[in-house]
């Protein structure tokens, strides 16, 4: 498993440009399933707390509840049924997470820059250029490596302490942000989109908005994809989303959850705070 996670990180680093924003990458997801297993027999599930995770020790109960509620809702969208009664569950969902911070040293780099000179000699004008080496000092660059694993355990084997793993997935990403609520939804979505399911899940619409946190003041638009509903509607970089369909937005993860629930062709109403302008409203359909 550790070797596979290292491969995840290498794949993610390949996606990173040399000098770029690190929050728009799609998570890398690896699935482990049993091709001989009939998943239709597993319909009802219950969720095991995050107590076994090192990262969970740092979570307050409300934050843990928020993360697990994302998993629960996505599972239900896939057609699975949630039950709090472990005796009625067909399988137990166990999620673990980590958010390791790693630094790498970027060594000094020497670049040749042209230096131009000109003048007059003997009444004639001349110009020349010389390549002068300029060395940039070395520095440390660090990223967070969020990783989330979701495992399905056969409920009967779980109760008998003879754990039978029936399905497993690991999702990883690279980000400059430490807040677990920011990256968790994207990784969870990447995993549940590849779940064995009982009915087709509702497809989310495309809006083209990329957001970053604003310390509880809304979701700031950092990037808008060209020729998407958001760009056609007139949204701008720097706009801070404060309301989606009459629901207040304070955090990025709240905006992501609400937007994911809106399907293709359905309308969304956004209220944004625009610098030097104030509050503006936009309504458009997702593609």
C-alpha cells in the first residue's frame, strides 16, 4: 500500500507546474475490488467512526461529523441505504484520512541573462551583449499530501472479528492548503464516483468555478474555466460567493457540496460580493 501511495504522489507531482497554483488538481484514485463478488447483495451500510485514524485525533466532533456526512450523502446518491442499526447493515464503511506535510529542497539555479551595452568608438556606433550568470539561492518548498481511504467490510465478518474486505479505494492529492474540509470533498467525490452502485447516480452539472477559502467569509473565485456557464454569466475572478440558492455560504466546502447537488440543465442562483461594487446576483443553468 505504501508503494502505491508513493506512486500516487509522483503522479500528482508530475501534474504540478513549476510555479503555479496547487489547488485545482483532480485527485488520483486507486480502486481495489473483487471481480468475482456480487455487489448487489450489499445494499445497507453503516459508518464506523474515524477513531482509528491518526488525523482523526485532531478532529473535533463537529468536523468529523461534517466529513462523514459527505460520505453518507454520496453513498445514498449511489443507491445505497444508510442505517444506524449495525445489525441490519450489509457492510460497514470505514474511512481513514491523513494530511502529511512534506518539504523538498530546491537547489540553487544559475541562469544566464544577457546584458546589453552600446556606445561610440572612432565616430562609429556599436552595441553588444554579454551573457552574465545569475544564481538564485536554494529554498524549501512544501506541500500537503491529503490521503483518504474508504473500505467496505462485510458486516457479518466485522461482528465476528473475521474482517472480510469487499471493496477498497484510496484517493490522494497535493495542495498548499491545510484545512481538511477544503480537499476532503474532492477526494471523496473522486472515490464515490467509482463505487459499485445499485442505480445510476445523479450527474452534477458543470459550472466552471474554482474556489479558495476566505477565513469564513465565503468562497472566493480564483479561476473560471473558459466557455462555461460561470464565465458566460459574467462572474469574475475575485468575486466572493456568499449565497447559493438562498443558502448562506461561509466556507468553500459548503459551496462545493451545494453546487454538486445541482444537475445539468438546472438553474443556480449565486450572490457574490464584488470588490468596489458590492453584492451582485447571477442566475444561470449548469451544463
